[in-house]
């Protein structure tokens, strides 16, 4: 009977260690230092300047570089930073901020 109790206690400790390791690994994975905002597809149409309140560039670690335009309604739209109309919006917003 004593041996059975030792085996059961050992199994409980092993189970707790496995559970603890699983919880710790999920916490460490959620706190990764990867990029937050990336563009995986770019919006194909032109966006009206009057709808855009601000913009920011995607993280350098993203697979595609781009610009994220933020509308007055807080909608984020990924666009190609090389397009002339996008550069015009960026320039206009930069000049407004000074």
C-alpha cells in the first residue's frame, strides 16, 4: 500500500510540472517581440485624403513594407508606400503636423 502512495504522489508531481511548463511556454510565446502591424495584402484602390487622419509605416521586420493609413473612423488600411497618391497624403499630413 505504501508503494502505491509513493507512485501516485510522484505522478501528481510530474503532472503538475508538465502543466506548469505548458502554462509558462504559452505565456512566453504571447510575449514575443515580433512585429505588431504588418500588411499582408495592400488595398488596391485610391483612398480620399479627406478620410485619412494619420498614417504610420509598417515594422521593418514585416514581410512586406507598406503604409497604414488610419481613417477618421479609426479604420486601418494598408497601402503601397511607393504610390504617388500615398506619398502625397503622407506629405500633406507631415506638413499639417508642424
